[in-house]
C-alpha cells in the first residue's frame, strides 16, 4: 500500500522551466543639438532602471548639427517604475537640450482610413489588419462616396461619407475634423488613394499619403 504522504509530493521545478517574462517594448525618440555623450547617457539611464535595449537607430544632420535617435527597449525587467524612468529621461534631455517622445506601446494606436472609389489599397490594409500585420485599431473609414461601404461592412468597420462640393467644401471639412478629433480621437490618418484637403493637413494629424510606406511607419512611427 502506497504512502499517502509520498503521493502528495511533487518534484520541484528546474529554474529553466520557470516561465520567462513577457517582453514589453517601449519606444523612446530623442532629437536635439548633436553633442558627445548622448548615446551613452540614454543607454546608461535605461540600463540603470533594469531595461534592455532591443534596437537603436540614430542619425545626424551635419548641416543643422541635429542628432536623432530612436531606441526600442524592453521594460519587462524594469526594477523601478514608469514615473522614475520618465523623470530620468527628462533630466537627461534637459542636460543635452534634447526633445523626446516616449511611447510605452501598451495600447493600440487609433487610425482612420480615408478613401475615394478605388478599393485595392483599402482591401490591402484591411486584410493585413485582419492577419495582425498592422497592430492598430481601425476606428473608421471615411469617404466622399458610398461605393466602398460594402467593404467596410465586411470588416465591421464604421463607414462615414462626406460628400464635398465647391460650395460645401469648407463646412464639410469642419465636420470631418470634428469626427476625427473630437469623436474618434485618432492618432493617425491613412490616405488610401484619397486626395486630402489642406484643412486636414494643418490640424496636427500624422498622415500617410505614400501607401507603400505605411507598413514601415507602423514599425517605426509609434
């Protein structure tokens, strides 16, 4: 007869069997006057908070004496907190007179797609989004024609039509802006074969007009 005490025992897990931390990637972008020590300062800062650098790209505009850097870092092993890192980045930026943007990449960017009658770019975007090649939330499709509503319906994405004439152009553009900024609060507008107005250009939206470049932008812009 087996010993019930022995039956309850379970072998200890080998350390290698413990689940590894899931990578959490943040993106830091900096730019400002080119000076010695910038790369080392930000590398040491992130390392000091327990973060590992996954990728770093930098360039210098020699004519303007401007330095640009984009750092992707893993903060899954961070031993401080976000506030501490953000404060440290602020201090280093002030020391080197740099400007920075920091994205923790823990929420999906909201985008809107503007399209006219040609559907091939729209299909490409929506299919790639469905296959998770584009990591974002498509909040709406905006058009000046009803033609592509069935495409939007296929992917269950809200479709908004703004018919524009010379007489109504200014008023309709205000309505588009209200939808994009106040109601949808999108981060990015993709122009899938759509001629955007100057009004959209001047209201702070990040725009992709080169359709083929949009995939690289999703990799690097956020």
